[in-house]
C-alpha cells in the first residue's frame, strides 16, 4: 500500500506548552517521516504576529524541525485564525508550501476539500466580522507596520479577548453551520472535507442532494495530539499521547 498523506491542525504550540511541542517533534521525527505528504491546516502556533515573530527561539525551533522533515517529505500549510500572518519567511523557514482556504485536491482518487474550518462557523457573526476585518489587505498592511513588540501585545490582547468571548457563547454557535457546509459541498462538487478549528475530532457522514459525503474534523493538541492519515483504503484518525 502506498504511503499515507497526513493532516494536522490546531497544535497551538507555544513555549508554555513544552509537552505539546515535544509531542509534535516526535511526530515529525516518527510517523511523518513515512508520509506521502504532510498538511498543516492552520493554528500551528498559539499566536503569530508576523514573519519576524520567527526570531523567537521557540518558534524558530519548531520551524527548523519542520524544515528537517520537508527536505524529504512534501509539506503544505493552510493558515488558520492564529497564524494567518504567516508569510514568505515562514514558508522558507519551514519548507511548507502555502495553499489557500479552501483548497481542493485529489487524494488517492477522492476529491478532497481542505480548509481550516472557521469559515463554516457562520452562526458566530461577531467572529466572522472580526475575521473579515483582520484578513483585509488594509488591516494587514497597517498592522505589520507596527513594531514587533507592539504587534505581539495586540495579538495577545486579541487572543485573550477571543477566549473571554468564547466563554459567553453557546457551543453550537462556535460549531459549523449545516447550511454553510451544504453550500460548500455543492459549490465544490460534493467532495470529502477535512478541517480543524472546532476541536471536535470526528468522522461525519452527510447526506445531501442524494450524495453521501465525508467530513473529517482534526483533533487539537492541548491534552494530547493526533492526526488524520489518508490513503487508498480511506482515512482514519490516530491519537497521540504525551509521554509521562
């Protein structure tokens, strides 16, 4: 059987969660070495204030581990809501080829649509308004003009504000909207869908317009970790546990 293509998302790596970083490094040195390709579908880091944030020793270390992998295994990166400011320097440091959100690929003969997942959470209107603002070229240009220390402080305030806002929202509001998913499936020809963002790992079967589609949700890496492996036999979620 051919090597599997692997997918990860929502690692939220930072120096304060060293055990998650070590688990990811073990993954890169282990299962990922035998992969046909590795896709990182957003939120690699807990926060990223721009490409020059890679001068941080922790961030530089993670990028170096990824670059060691991508010298032999193709890697691709789809930005999430925590690392959408990643740019050319990040791509060079990691060897990860940037791809758009969404991106459709042929995976062992199965049309597959990759996305971070936040665009499907349309019930959270406040988040969607915020996302539209910070993804605009004008906001990005103005933000990146600021000194790095000031950008880091603003990113931390935004992150803290986001966590505070989540505590006041019902869980259903932060999950995907069924109508948004249906529109996406129709628009892209009823593909298999792989995404992260919601931190609710599962395989879903969706019946729509007489078609059966798969939706795979990737796990986060807070308490442990995990990835999705896809090959000609299909896809499977694989959990990773931290060593004691």
